[in-house]
């Protein structure tokens, strides 16, 4: 049977997380359909049609699907799931919101946050904040899976899939979209950036984060933060990297004033190169760092900025 990938998009284009989910689906070795459910989402459907490995794009349009509310999207997934052996979505905020509801409606157990596919029914996923890996087998007739996007390469975009319309479900009336507050930035998106610089409790105040922002602008990096600095109100929630925040795997991760709690390590330890700046030489972050700088960040960061200025 075929595989259904649930597309994450903004009604204009696919989110990069969907491309990673498609790569994971390709490893299951069956034909792939990609669902684009939204309102006035033809542009996103056309984008989906260009994704390599996708055989067919299913487009469902309705005003009640405009904001991807789980209460409306999950019943649509359930109405389609009977034709598929697997339903796959990225383990993003989007996927974590809609897939558990779809799993409950189908009465199957979701396999969450997989990082590897062993076979069509066996998967690897992190447990204990990423300190151990579990191999799990699902016996459910329809397997609902969320994919850790940093574990799979993004699919390329040289395909030419057909686009078919499917009937959208009616508004469940269980919820309504009240609004959103978005952080606007010229910097790369945190989960897709090649370089990330993050600050922790050691930053002492949100007033000190511009130090990191200047470094980020020179490197073309995204800015992140530990949960401790988010909880302290230094930066908004969407900066948070870690088990309860965003999972990142950039080419370079710079941790400034971050002790290295296991919850934070779970969100960044797959980074290719990790640089840690901390005045506590016993900080756990140094156990995973490729390069460590034991120094007061208020002295080290200005030195780093000066060195970047000289190199540019």
C-alpha cells in the first residue's frame, strides 16, 4: 500500500520539515502521496508537486483548514488513512499537534519522533531525552509516524507529481483560530539554519542577547536559547532549543553561557560541530562540545566579535 505524507505549509509554500518527512517516507519503499490541506493553497500544492519522490499531491481546500487546526485536519486524515499503510508527518509543532488526535481517532498507537527506519514496521526513536535509542515495532494496520526532521536529509525538488482534489471535511466546531504573534527576523529560521548561536542563563538578562545577535548577523546564523533563559523571560519561547523546544542539527552550534542540561542537549547534540563558551570548566556542555572555551562570556563574546570583524 502507499504512504501518505501530511504536508506542513503556510498555504503558499511547503515548510522545509515536509521535505525531510518525504525522505523518511521514501525509505519505506512504497508510492508516496502528499496531502496539502488548507485554504487557497494552490501555490503550496504546486510546490508539493515538485518534490522528488512524490507520486501524487492530494489537495483539500476549505476555510476551516486555513490554519491547520488539529480538530479539523485530523478527521480529514482519518477519512483518507484507510488507503495507506503509513501516515507520516514531521515531528514539528504542527505534527505534534495533529497526529496524536488522528491516532486516537484511528485507535492506533503513534510512533513518535523517529530518527531511523529499520523496516516497514520497525523504527528507532530517542528516549530519556536522547540519552538512549529505542527500537520499536508497530503491529497496527495503519502506522502513524512523526519524523525527527534533523535525522533525514531534505528531499530535492525536481519532481512533477499530479495534483488531485479531495473532499475536505466539515468544520468540527470544536475550536477556532484566534490569532498569532509571529517573531519577524531577517535571520535564518532556527530549525533550518546552518549556524546557530544560543544563550543560556549565563546571559543574565535579555538586554545582553544583542551581543549574540551581532555575532549571528556576522555569521548568517540563527539565535536560540536554553529553556532556563526562556523561562527567565530573556527571549521569546520560539528561541528555545531542547527537548521541549526545537530540535536543531546545524553545521555549527555555539553555546554561550549554557550549562548543558540533558533537556537542552537533546535538542542540539546532533550538530556537526559544537562550540561551548562557559566560565565553569565542569559544565556538562563541555562533554559534548568539539571545542570548549572556559571564559567569562562577557569577555569572550566581544573578543569573538572583534576577531570576526578583523577577518571580514
